[in-house]
C-alpha cells in the first residue's frame, strides 16, 4: 500500500527524474520524466505535484492510488445490478412511434396498468358548467356536431411533421371517417 507522505517526499527530492511516478505505479509518466529530466521541465511539474500531494486528503490519495474500490475499512465495494428490462434491448419495428409501448404491451395486456391509472380523481369526466364535448376515444352523442375537417387537418399536420407514418395516418383517417 502506497503512502502519501512517501510520494510527496519523492516528488520534492527526486521528482525531476520521476521517482514519485514510479512509486505511484505510473511507469509511463516516470519514463517520460526520466527522458526529459535534462530540460528541468519535469522538475517544475514535480514541484507542483509535490504541493498537490502534500495538501491532498488521505482518503482521496487512497482512492486514486491504492484502489478505487476500497472503503475506509479496506473492504471492496460491491455493486449489485439488476438485470435489464426485457424491453431494454428490443428494437422497435419500422414505423413504430416514439413513446409508445412495445408491440403486445398495451391496454388490456397482462401487466399493463388499466386506463386512468395514475390520473387524479375525476380526470376526463365532464365538469359542471362546460358543454359536453366528445373526447379521445369517445363516440359523439346523437345531435352533436363533430368537426371532422378539423380532426383530419390535425391528423395531416401530424403526418407532415413525421409523427405519424402513412399507414398510421390512413388508419386514423379511416377511423375518423367511420365515426360519421
């Protein structure tokens, strides 16, 4: 186990030839210090490293040079990882929209939360004082005017923006036209 004080003393007295680098196990840096010792540049760098080593916290020194996976008592740190989700590595099929569940995983499927899960009480229900409007997934009541043109324009905007494929656009368009 390397000692912080020994490394600092080696950096101060023999840092120009890289003795502290060899002591800390950084052989490549030690060789560079040794090769360029005639320029005195390694001596200047070693003096700065002496100051850094002298003021460095002992725990930080141990983390850097005596093994990063050790706790204060010398016991190794064990990281327990859970296996990834079965959908983690699954690639979506072509034309599959962003933010949608994987194929075969949706409302009505086992393990998927029921509709309205996580919504506040009364979410999506008719509020007093507001006219009844057909919403997403609701069929219009008899006598209500449905703005089919506006829905089709909005659907076309989504297709142009690239959020819907041609097949999805055609399916949604057919669903809207069937509701007439």
